[in-house]
C-alpha cells in the first residue's frame, strides 16, 4: 500500500463497499416497486420496463467512459462523494413523483451519478493496494452488488407493503444523503504514479491503445458473455417460479441467494489471488468456473417439477455464475497504466452493461416468444442462453490466458 496504513485502507474498502451496496439498492428499487408505481401513476408495463432498463442502464453505460476519464484527471474522492449524494437525492425525490416523465428524469440522473462511482473506485483501490491483493479487494467491493440487490427486495419490498412505494423510495435514498459527508471526511486521495496532462493522448486514443491488447479484448468478450447470463437469470427467474410453478412467493425469497453471491464473489477473488502466486494468468480460471460450474444446477433446476427443488438448484447455479464480478473488475487493471485505471473501469462497465442488458434478456424473451413453446419455454430459453454464453466465455478466457504475459503491464 502507498499512503494509507493497512487499517485505514481496509476501512476504506468497507466504506466503498457500503456505498456500492446503497447504489444497487437505489438501482434495483424500481423493479421491486414496479407494480405499485404502475398502479398509482396509471402506467403500462412497457413504461415500467423502460424505467428500469434503458432510462438507467443505457445512460449509465454511456456515461461510464467519460466519467472514467474525468476520474483519471481529477479527484476520485470528489467523484465518489458527488455521485453518492446526487443519486441518493434523486431516489428520495422519486418518492414525490407525480408523472412518468419525472421518474424518467430522476432515473437518468441516477444513471449519470452512479456512473461516477465504480471507475473512480477501481482507480482508487488499484492505487491503494498491491497487485497481489487486487482480486481480493475488488471482490470485496463487488460483493456489494448482490448485498444491495438482496436488501432492495427485502427492505424496499417490506416498507412498501407496510406503507407504500413512495415511503420506500425515501427510505432507501436517505442513507446515502446522510453518508456523503462522512465519506468526504474519511476518504483520503491516494497518490497516482503519474497524472495526465494536456500533452497526453485523448480518451479515444487511450481506448484504442487498450483495445489493441489481445488480452483486454478477450477479457471484455468473455465477461460480456457472463453478464448476459447474469442479467438473463435476474430477468426471467421470476417467470420460472410464477408462470411454471405458480409460486410467486419464491420470487421475493430469491433475494436471499443474492447475499450468498456476495460471499462467493469474495471467495472467488481470494482464490484468484492464491492461484496467481504460481501464474498471474490463472486468475482467468475463476471466470471459467463461473461460466461452467453452475450449468448442471441450472439444467436440473430449470426443468424440475418441484418448485422448492427448482428454487434451490437455480439459486445454487447463481452462486457460481455470478461469482466472477470482483475478479473481472480487477483483471483489466493488470493490463493498463496507473493513469488509465478509471477509464479501463469505465470501459469494462460500458461493455458488460450494454452486453448484459442489451443482448441477454431480449434474446431470451425472443426465444420464449418465437422459438420455444409449451410450459417449459422459459426454461429452454434460459438454458440456451446459459450454454451459449458459458461456451463463449470459456473459449475467450482460454485465449486471454495465452496472451496474458504479453499484454500485462
């Protein structure tokens, strides 16, 4: 570690993970409250889908690259604090929305402000911890994704049942507003090895330089396949429980597996760093585990006639297939210079957001509507995507392993 002592550095990891948890609570809350919002504001299901998806995800993905470049040039601490305050405020204000247009506007600002977070955090952590610790540290941070999703279902859903969706919006947004001053006081900006000046390449030239490396290209392709799998499961697992088994109660309970994924993400990062002691390229093997280890559980779970068995097996499959998140974010940092860290994080988030939201769920929905039929159409569609993505990811990671040492910085 550089300027920070060990205890302060790990305290920073926990604080940043807490912020990431809050970001996913606020990101996911629209899906949790969707039916109540629809009924109160007399919206269509299509409008709810647009509110949850493109209104956030496309803005988030597109903003990630310029936000990454800004974080490479300016204070990462300021980026994190401003982003936290803005998206939390927009979530609170959403609780007072009286129209679809207001909610869309708020979601756009949530997407822009959340795009400020992870590129800055990736750069911050990479400059704070040694290369030997990065997969572990990034995986602790990435565990916040699934803790946040789980809390969004459990906390937001419970508040909406006892009060209403407006109170739930205010309740999940308020902690971020209160936390922002604490974050500003606690965080210390780590020193960069080299700062960007006006004579250095612009963003497009930097991106071209990154993408010229074979390992980065295979990294992005492989983890895009895994993102397609992850978003597909999150989008359509509810269809399996509701449409196939007539057990909508299992949808809310599925949130508990998200907490478990937080644990497997951390474990995956730790194992990756242990394997890297022999060969740094071995970190990619954890991506292959995520691609393949869950397939048997999905195969039997998606076609089980017993709801509880389907719930358990699909949940176990998710524990494996979503375990890659921390390793993926850490791996790309080994191929870039210190001055490119946040931009590399933005590139990673851009690609997996577009691929995950843009291809996985739509293709699965098309398969359900146009290719497969019968009660198990959703199961066949999900399994098709899982198998194709698993194979594609495995081939990509094997290619990345071969070129690792040539491209690593």
